[in-house]
């Protein structure tokens, strides 16, 4: 693992140099590990798609570290600015209208008239973005459609030496990807449930948010692909109890070989989700996987979204 480095000040500075020189850096964020590149460097952005084997119609999120660093290629509005003030830094991404046509940005946005922006809460991510001096596009640092990485080791297991530098900042605190909210229209629309809860967003806005139920074939929303985050074994969800040939991932009182959160805490379950899917995959042998029901509230929305896609065949 010659490309894995502790996220020390010195190594973050080195990583910023890699980004500036068109390289790829895997970085810890509070959601999952990201595979980062300079958004203005079309070659570097292209490398992200190549290394992940991600189709170029699946656009990338730009990550910033400061409010006054909102990229010049997005148009804001009053609602967007208010949401940013409330939920940034954090697991919250907004879809905004886009301006101009820089080559890297065009590719990162899959040619769409919109761009997505997030300000992550992880200090290593923030330091790297600041020192790089550019927005960093960073999809999850894994192969397309596979389980997302929540440790540096997961990144290495999936991408190996195809990444110039992997910054190890420990396990991710939130464990599921950011919530994506489209704020380009009259009504805000939830495109992906994630680390910021729908309840919190609606309470803050004082209005109902429309929930997009996914148009898996529409290029603007590939985060909504039916099969995604998939483990190697078949997975059955909402399983009250395991069948004879199943490896059971429990939740709360439903015990299993693994338990996402014995005390039934959805935050803990989200933080464990991807790592436990990997563990279950490694331990299940000839068995298939089954997972206990997860309540459809708070972070449960994001968890259920991920496992529905993980279970889809
Ligand atoms: P991730 O898989 O975490 O990198 O999130 C990327 C997802 O964000 C994509 O699959 C889209 O659903 C959404 N997204 C990213 N960029 C855009 C964009 N420019 N316009 C609309 N949706 C976007
Ligand atoms: Mg991903």
C-alpha cells in the first residue's frame, strides 16, 4: 500500500500538490471517502471516470471549503444561500444552475445545464480543498456500482494503485453519501436521501420537499440507478428473520451475525452500513445475505435507499 498516507499536515500539503498537478487523491469526508481531482482540469476529471469505470453521463459533485469560494460556474438564489448557511459544512449537496463552459466543468457536469456543490465537514477535506485552491470533484472512491468506501483500506481494496495518493483520515462519521437537493426550480426536489435528513430540511424551509422517486434512465439522476452499492452476494432486505441459508445483518432487537446498531440508533447504523456489507460479503461464504427492516425516518431514508439498490437484481 505505497499510496496510502496518514492525513498529516505534511501529507495534506503533498496531496494538494498532486491535485494541482492533475493527479487523483482519495480523501476522507464525513460521508464516504471521495476520489478527488481539480474540477478545472479536464484530463484529471476524465481520469476519475476511467479509474472508477463510471459512465461519463453520471455527473460529479464539486466540493468547496468556504462560502466565498462558491464556484463562478454556479448561479445561486436566495433559498440556496439560506440552505447553504444552515447545512454547510455537512452532508448536503445542492443542484444549481450552471454558467459558462470550462472543459473540466463540462465533463464533471456531464454536459448538463446544472452543477452540484457541497461543503464537506471533514477537516482533512477542507484543508486539502483550501490548499489546492480549486473546487475538488469527488465521487465515492470505489468502482462504479460497488459498495462505497468508508475507510482508506476500502479505497485501496477497490482502486489499488490507480490513485496517486490515498489520505487516511480514519473511518467516516456519517457513512452514507450526502443528501442531494435540486434548488433550481420553484419547489425544492430531493434527488437522493443522504446524511442530512429530509425532516431537517423541511423544518428549516417551512415547506414540503418533493421527493423524486428516480428515473433510472435519465442522465441527470444516475445516483438513482436501480442497482448500485452492490455487494457480491445476493441481498434480501426487510427480512424479519433469516432463512436457513442466510447470513443475517440485524438491527436493534433483531440479532444477527452482525448488527448495524444493537441499540437501534440510525446514525450508528448508517456509519456501519457499507463496512458491514463488505464484512458480510467476506464472511457469508455459500450463504446469501439478509438484512433486518430499517425504519423509514431520519437517516433510515438514506439507509433504505442504499440497501434497496444493493438488493436489486
Ligand atoms: P456521487 O455518486 O456521490 O458522486 O453523487 C453524484 C450524483 O449527484 C449523481 O449521480 C447525480 O445524481 C447527482 N449530480 C451530480 N452532478 C449533478 C448535476 N450537475 N446535475 C444534476 N445532478 C447531479
Ligand atoms: Mg458512488
